[in-house]
């Protein structure tokens, strides 16, 4: 099973926030997931980023691939290089 770390959109229309989840690549964007590893709220100033670094590093070690957007957030938070 191929696993990806990606964002799950939540919130109201025009006011989104995102949960970072570990999900099977075949699952829909807002569908079933394996584990929630953080959240990101871009609608407040400054944007709120709350990540579980240990869980993310563990999933990456197991072979999970972060999406491009998630990879940028992880680099911003110094979880990956």
C-alpha cells in the first residue's frame, strides 16, 4: 500500500483550514485516512502550523511520501531538510 502525507481541507466556504494526514494514495482528498499528524490554518495572521514532528519522521522512515505543499511546510518548520 502506497502512503502519502497530504492535506485534508476543512472549515467553511472561503475560510479553510487543513489537517495534515497520512492516507493511502487511492483515498479521496477529504476521505478516509490512517493518522492525523498536524494542522495548518492559513487564514489567520500569522498562519498557524502545528505538526507532530516525531510522527511525521516515523511515517517518512516507513516510506510515506509528503506532497509538495506538505514538504514545503515541513522544511519551513525544520522537520526535514
